[in-house]
């Protein structure tokens, strides 16, 4: 649920999502990772990302969007891949 209509008190449904949790050391990167799949419209992705980042701030937890190539870099740094696989 999120305030998709810019009313933070709203409990309207923003989207239905698939949330996958990958636990270290058995993830691609070797770290704990949460992957979120939402529908592909720019509006949904933008609103969902904003709400997720806001929720991370409210809860005081580290939430951010991954950088391009970050998962491959982290997997390499953690010995999960070698240069021939990148």
C-alpha cells in the first residue's frame, strides 16, 4: 500500500509486487539481497521507488536502488564470479 495519490495517509493499492529474498551466502552476490518485481509502467516504478525509499528512511534501514552492474561487481568482489564470467 502507498499514497499513490500524494496523500501520505491514503491506503490505496499502488501495485501488486513479487518480493524475493536471497539469503547469504547462497545468493548471486554472496550477500543478503531483496529483489522486488513490479509492473513495468514508468509511473508505477517511479511511485513504488519513492515510497520504498521513504519507508527506508522512516524505518532507519539502508534502502537504495542498485547501480548498473552492481550485482556483478559485488559477486566478483565476493568470489562468486571470475573475470571470464563478467
